[in-house]
C-alpha cells in the first residue's frame, strides 16, 4: 500500500498538526491583537517562510472561539482588489455573513448600512458609511480584526488618503479595529511619504518572521517520527545542507522524497541520494526567486559581499536588513554564513553574474578574457595538456583549478563554467599564466613582468581580507593603490581593444 505523502499540502497555508512551532510568534500575535487592549501588527518576512500560515492558525484557526467572544476575524487577500472601495465592499459583506447566524438584530442593522454604502455615489459618502458600520459594531460590544494577506499590493492600490483612512478607522476609539498585515516589505516602505501627516506604519508593531529555530525544527521532525517513520540524523543533516531551517525548502525536499515512499519501513537516505539531481533543479529555481527578491530590494550585491566578498560599500543598515530576512547569520569573527550551505555555494557561482564591485569585477573579467585569448592563440582550443607540458612547474596550479571546476560542475552542472581560467584568483592570473610568456602580454601591458608582479601581489593581498569581511584590516592607502592598478589595467586593455578595432 502506498503511504500517504505527509507533505502533500506543501506550498499552501499549513494547518492542523502540520503547523508546528512558532510559539513565541503566536504569543506576540495574541498579546497584540486578542487582549482587551489591542493594537495593530505587521508580519514581515521572506516569501514562503510561513507568514500566512502563522496568521491563519492564530486568528482564523480559532474563528469560532473568537466569534463567541465577539471578536470578528476577516481574512482579506489584498491582491484581489484594485482600490479601497472594492476592498471595503468585500469587508462589509464578510462581516454581515459572520453575524448573520449569531446575531439577527445586528445583522439587520449592518446589512442596511451596507446597502447604503453600495448605493452611495461618491467615495466620501462610502467612507462615511464604512465608519458608521464600524461604530455600530463597536457600540454593540463587538470588534473587528482585519487580516490583510499580500499587503505588498497596497503600494499599487492605495494612495496617501487611503492609508490615512485606514489609520483613522484603526486609531479612532469610535471605529477602532485591529489590523494584521502580511507582507514582504515593511509598511513604512509601502506607505507614500508625507512628512506633514501622521503615518500609518507608526501605529503598528512588527513581527519579523525568520526561519525555524531549534525548537521549531525539533517539533517538525518529531511530527514525522510520530507517524511511525524512521528519520535518521544523517537524513536530517543531508537535508539541512540544502534547505537550512527554511520551512518551505524543507517541505519541498521532503515532499519530493516521500513521493517515492511506499511503506513506513524505508531507507530515506537512499531515496534522498537517488532523488538529489531532480531536487537540485527545484532548489535552483527557489534560490533564484530569493536572489530576484534581493535584487528588487537592491540587496543582491550586498548579500554576495557578505558571503562571497569582496566588501566595498555595504552599510550596517544593509547588514541588519539581511539579518532580519534571516538569509544570513552571524558567525564568530564578525563574518557571516548563509542559511544553507548549498545556497552559499550557489552564491559563489552567481557572484560572477552579480555586479558586486564594478571596478574589481570588470578588471577580473577583462584579465580572464585576455588570458583565454592568449591560451587559444598559443596552444589552441585544447590548451590544457599542451600548457602543462610546456610549463611543468604549473602542474599543481592547474590541478587545483581542475579540482575547483569539477566540484562546481558536479554541484551545479551546466550552470558552472567549464573553463579553468574562470576559477583563478589575482595571483594565479599572473603567476600561473601571464608570467609564463610575458613577451605575449608585454604587447598589452608594456614594461617587464617584474614591474607588474608587485601590482598583482597587492591585488591578491587585498582580495582575501575583503572576501572575509575584514575591510578594516586594510589601510585606505592600499585600497587607493589597488583602485589605481585596476584603472591602469583596464585602460591598457581598452587601448589595445580600440587599436584592434581601428586596424580592422
């Protein structure tokens, strides 16, 4: 008999026994929204990290119990609406449906106000009826909780006056409601800026939802064990390498694994290994969506600087924002690591595509291009064996480059470069290749090899501290000198390119 996949609902809102952990977050929501004294709360975090599941289980999951206490919870997917009036049309209808069964008298009054709202011909009139509707709820001894899912869409459908209206009905004691927003961005980032008015975001507390903590992870795996499925420490460790404590990624991997499970007495480790190649493609897609989000936030190059290096313009605010997203974690020695080791390796590949340091990146790209041209010009397309035969002392260097290339090809397939030169660092560019035939390179760079060697040594010297987030170890004079060397190299390559074009 085929075992039911315990992760078949992955990707949607998780409920019942599938929703585990998040104890401190649940307490924060309850204290802010469900007490006699209440306010507004914004849940902020990465996509697919569990924001909607958290809100649903705390609020809508207890819907009947809340209604019995005259607390009326309304779930609103904000992406479905194009303006504030459409939104309140839905809210008023939803409230009437809630009270229809429990309180006929209140329903009759609210339904009349709702009809007046619909018949009103101006937005000002409609807003007046919304306030009247809310006042009636409050005088009845009930209160409203609006849960706005996908609140990032507010930037597209609300103007400044709309945000002010929401602030007023939530702030004013006569109409007071509780609002819970679910978004990737902060309300401050979404709200139009106007220094002369009080801001909507100022009446919100924030809940920054991060990845699972240790307690959450324990409960996650304990649930699986309670189903009678043997989960080894090795399996958990292997999965963690690819997903870290990211709730969605853990579910995604487990779903793929358990689709191949047919009985409880199975070897998950064997299935994991056999499914790994297909899993990687799914993970690449999810990693790309994370990087796309970071690009929208202008944090893509900051993320790469923190993990891959070199660091050149990242601010403390950037660091704090990435830490709040929980994409990176602090480690000892003022350095950082990614939430998952495989994502960290993926960044090493992607860093070549992300413009993390324009001058430095351009210099390395141009130098590698020149060296590739030299190797092809002197040795042909299959240059490796011929190069080693002519330069036997470089065998170890070439072997090291092969090791790095093969490791990346094994992990990332066609996404990884198949040219050894792409795995070189500044010292290797010069020592392994350029110095072997300076006569060829002298046509571009002039002077002698011994004139250039100190320059490449300095570029190599500063790269390692930058890559490990230790910019403070380097005097500004060295950074300025290195900048000058990069500019000189690019200038000489450009002259050579311009000359070639002119001769052509």
